[in-house]
């Protein structure tokens, strides 16, 4: 495995790891992210996380947040 690096992007620090197909990243004790397939510039990942942890693509998460911000406060 290649050494991890810290990467600064938009003033946020990010840990950058290199992985190959079928290799896994572990977050805490309960989240595992596995590289399932690499095809050109697309990477398929599998995420194994507890049911109480929500997992969304960024664009879906952003849409949910926008919808929540526009919702009636009594419905939140």
C-alpha cells in the first residue's frame, strides 16, 4: 500500500489513500469501504456501514439538505 498523504483542498484537510480493486479502507470499527471495480475514470465502491449511518452521493446529500432548508419548520 502506498503511504497516505494529507491533501489540502478548499482549505479543508483530506486524507488521500491509494487502493486497488478488492482492497478496503476501514473507518472506525464499523465502516468499510471496498474498491469493487475500476473502469477508466470511474470507480465503483462498496460501503458496509451500520443501518443507522446514512450514506449518500454528494449530489443526493446536497439535494436533501436543500429540500430540508425549504421545508416548513414544523415538518422537520
